C-alpha cells in the first residue's frame, strides 16, 4: 500500500512538473511574440507607405539590408517550424540578430521614405511662395486680391503641413496633391508697377515645372532684389 501511494505521489509530481514546464514555455513564447509583434507592426507600417508612394507615382528607395533581413527571418522561421520551442529561437545569438536586424531595417525604411517624400514634395508639387511672402508681392486693395490671398493662405497651410512629414494616410496624401493643384490655380491682380517679365516669372515659378532660366532676366532679378525676394528662389536641375 505504501509503495502504491508513493508511486501515485511520484506520478502526480511528474504531471505537475510537466504542466509547470508547459506554462513556463508558454510565458517565454508569449514574451518573444510581444517583442517581435512590435517590430512587425513597424515594418507593416513602412510597407504601407511604400504602397501609398507607388500609387501616387513617388519613387521608392530600397534599404541595402532588406534582402539579408528577409533571409534571416526565413531561416529562423524554418528552424522554428521544425522545432517549435523558445530555445530554438534563442539559441546563441539568433534572436538578438533577428530583432537588431528588424530594428535596423525599420530605421532605414523610415529614413529613406522621409528623403523620398521630401524630394518628391520639392521637385513635383507646388513651388510657389509661402503665404506671407506671396502677400508681400501684392496690393491687396486691388479687386479680388484679398479673397484670393485668403484662399491661398488656407490652401498653403494645409499643403505646407506635410512638407517635411509624410502624410499618414492615402486620403491626406491625396489632399496634399489637391492643395498643390489648387494653389497653382489661384490668381491675383499683380501690383500695378510690376513689369510683364516679372509677372511671367511668377506665373511660371508657381507651377510644378518651375520657371526656365530664360525668364530670369536682369529686370526680373532687379525687381526681386528690390522687393527682398531674391533669396526665395533656387535653380534646380530637371530630373
């Protein structure tokens, strides 16, 4: 009887130990899942921006480490499928290399996408003056200028908000494009003493194509200098 009781106690202890081991393993795997899930969400966010960029015709730069990181993820996934235990993931430096690689990839994606967006914004969207600078070129007492300037100011504020920040949604990116297009269509009655050459320069510089060098005559340069606007324009090579 005593022997049987001892045997049953031993079996119970074994089952408790196995259950505890399973619980401990589940806890470790859950912690690893949380670690990787945050990184996966960051990668998914970056991939979503790639899709948004391509839909809008914006060039997308590819990080150098993308291929290596994808291969690292694939190899570790294959090993885990063969032996689905936490020790498989954490053996040697596997897990650290994986998480560090994903962190580096997310950083590179974010940096390159910021650069791609700023380049596109600068080269392909509305290139006119800020609302304050444009206001300084106008006589707002002339018919229509005040209403046009009010509209210009509202559009420019919405447009310029994303000059250095990628719009977080496709809807906001579309809004940036719409503001860019509408800004180029806002018309003003220019100051009475503005030469025709200066007016032609302003009209061209406000388009996405910009003003050609042939429009920057001595008369235009002198007028811009006299109105303290010479520093508001740059020459940029076509893509």
